[in-house]
């Protein structure tokens, strides 16, 4: 492949990302690796991996925050809303956690994400009584039937 062709392919990434995706997918399908924009392809694959991890953190943070609201914020009219949000975040996590790698990642960030969830929950609710460490196991947190007792 000539240097000119490679530059044109790399420029396509900058000029028309959607067309670059289409062409790259077609090149991979046809086994045409000689003109593949490997630099940008590697960047995109790494970005996809990072995005999956960010989703795990985001859904876990939201789930933990709503579990805290459910348990500690005594607004009976909100319980059903929080329960529905808990169910939604669990469903999203369940899909992502089909990946053993993402499940292990969730285990490694649980405490850090819990700290963020507490900070956000305190800011939203003005509650001062939220525990600084999570006493629930990952199994409980992800269990569709688990709802903490109200305090």
C-alpha cells in the first residue's frame, strides 16, 4: 500500500467517521487488511472497552444511590419510583455483566463507586445518616428481589 493511500484512509476517519466505519467493516469482512487504518481501528476498539467500563460504573453508581434513597429517605410517595429505578439499573447491569471481565471490573470498583454514590445521594437528599461503607454484598445489590429495609 502506498503512503498516499494510507494518508487518504486515515484522513477519511477525520472527514467522514461514518463512512470510515463502513469502509473499515467492509475491509475486515473481506479480509482486505493491506489498507486497513489500524491506528484508528485500535483507538476505536480501546474506546469501546473504556465505554463498557464507564457504563458499568455509571449503572452501579445509580443503582447504589437509589438503594440508599430507598432505604434512608423516608418519602413514601417516592418508594415506587426508586424501586422502578433500581429494577432498571439492575437490568442494565445484568446485560453488561454477561462479560466475566466486566463483572470482575465491577467487583474492583464497587467501593470507589459506592463512595461516589453516597456523596451524590447526600447532595440530593441532604441526608447525613448514610453509611460511608457499603454493607450489602454484590449478590444482594444485583439481586432483583433485594430491597433494603427502611431505616
